[in-house]
C-alpha cells in the first residue's frame, strides 16, 4: 500500500484530445480531472464526470475533493455537500480512504453541467480501463445508474477480473437532493453481501 494517494496517468490524461470536450474553454483553463487514490486499493469507485458547477473540483485535483487533505491541495466549498455524503457512505460501507481509488467515467467536464454523451463516454473509456488494470481492485462500486449501465455495456477485463465484484449504489447527489438516508443500511448490506 502506498503512503500517499496517487493520480494515475495524470500527464497522459491532460494531453488527451480524443473528443471535443478537451477543446472546451473551461477544460483548457482548468485541465482534466484524473482519478485519485491508492494504487493497490481494494475498492475502485466510479462517478460520472466532474460537473460544470463543481469546476473548482478540477482545480482541487480529485473527484469529489475526497483526497484534499492527503495531497495538500486547497478545497473549495463547491461540492462540499456531495463530499460529505460520500464520506458518510464510505463509513457506512466500512471502506477506509486508504483502500480507495476513485475516478470518473470521463475526465473532462461537460459544459453547463449536462450529462456526457455516449460518444464522449466511449472516447474516454480507455482511461478507465487503464486505471482498473493498474489498480486491480477487489470490488468496483458504480455511483449512479448511468455509470452502472455503461459498465455493463462495456465490461473491462483484467487478469483479476473474475474475482472483482461489481456493485451499483446511488450517487451521493441523490442523497443530497432526496435526503433518503434511510437507504444507507440497504447499501451497507448490499456491499457487505459481496465482501471478499
């Protein structure tokens, strides 16, 4: 286990020009958002994308600003609600940050917080594949329906793929909007059911 969280393929992702999102003004100014976490993490978590309204998340440098303290970067208040919910979910699922790598399906931010198109997602999947192969996690947690559907349609294989459990849960934004924390226990049981 590494002492500090890493951002795998950081330079390569910043240089990527495989879809039109890399030409968006915000992405040119702020850069792209690679995943972050521990290279040998047991849990690999996948979100959809960095939202336009969370543009400071790109400046901070980690999805959901989850590893800000560990990599000594400045955290903004933008996205603080989803980060708080995600930390609560990690506690419910008994997942420590030192055993986590978190990333997004796409590394650029779609304009005006729209969802990424299928073409944009497919263009970015090779980065997700490289991250999963590098980390080789025991379990992959998909945050939200869109991520779950995409991962089902485009399964990613590796030498340890047969031993990797795929679990789908609600996105932290769902709890932020709905307040349905009564579902936390259901999520805990679902994740524990596949404990390796």
